């Protein structure tokens, strides 16, 4: 008999934890539970995990596991739910020090998901740019395209930093609004939900264009800190710095050189000893 567990929303730690607890208490082995979307038209539809009969009490797991699970669930990997339940099952079966085994295949995979989500969180904190909403005092909006499902996890950061203004962040899969008193969640949107560049931003870009030296751009460090998929969030000058430096070098190579006569070596006369 197969069982179905559907986490909703797919990044919710609370939803996954409730389903995992029910599956554990019903003694459902990892291979018995399907955590992915059920296929339509299946001849043998799976039974929901919530209908399973409890056969034992709940399981206490290390806090480290729940922290990792919270981040891992934000990843887009469709197999993350099953991976976490498999780890939970193994811990419950006696492998209490499982998370310390870095070479274990399941642990290694979870750590990889965690690191990927952590990088995405860092990028969103660094590159979200709020723009004033016309006609609304002290209200701002931003558009961002995260790689993973991190909006719920990163929203408290923006709340702490910008608690004194009303703001909204829109992504393709999720939106969040801070009205000055509470956070409100909504569906994903599109870039048109965010105002165009404001006058202050254009003034800053004009200043940047007149002071920017493309030859001093450290693209190696830039690639380390920011994957190329985020370059579209940067000013055009930064994105085209490489080609501009090459053009400067070509112009310099083609420029006529003025012949400078070699300096004559100064001769110092040393008096002879008497």
C-alpha cells in the first residue's frame, strides 16, 4: 500500500513536520511514502498519510536537524521532502549522530541544499532595491527573482531593517507586504507590479556613468560573490565593463606613439686621490 504526503506550501516546515510525524507514528518506511505531486489518472491512488493509524509515539530529533530541514525545504529540489523523511527515519532507527557524518550521501545532499539556499538568501538581502510607489507616501516596492523559495524566510530581515516604512516585495512565485503593522502574503506577480526607475535612481546612474572606471572592476571577485544570473540587476555599465576595457586597450594600441629621446646618462666626476 502506498501513501501520499503533500506539503503545502512546499517550503513549509510546519506542514512537512506534521506529515512526517504522522508517517513516523504510523511506522511508514520512507519507500512507502510518496512526497511528490500525485499523478493524475493513477490506477492505484495513494492514501493520504493523515489517514494512517498511529502505532507509536512521536520522535524527538536534534534541533540541528530541524534547522537544516527548514532551510532545505526552501530549495527547489523536488526530492527534498523525501530526503528529509529518510534522514528522520534513520535518526529514529538509532543513528543519532547521523548529521555529523559528512560523507554520508543523504547528509551530504542536505548540506548542499542548505548552502545553496543560504547563498540565495544572501543575494536577496544584498540586491533587493525598493522604489517609491507613486501617489503613496512612504511606500516602496521591489521586484526580485530568487532561485529558491526563500521569501518567507527572508521577509523578517526586511521587516527589521525597514520597519518604519511600508513596503512590498514581489517575486514570480510569492509576494509579501508590510503595512506597518503586519506581514501579508500573496501569490507571485510580475515585474510590472513594481514602479519604473525613479528620478533619484536615474540621477545616481548618471553620476555613476561619469565616475565609473571599467578597468578597475574586479570581475573575478564579482563572480565569486554574485553569480552571473544576478548581473541583470546591476547597472549597464558594470555588465559591459569587460567589453569597454577591451575597446580602451584597442584604442590605446592604435594611438600614434611619440618618440621620446633617451636620456643621457649623467657623468659624475670623481676627483683623483693625491
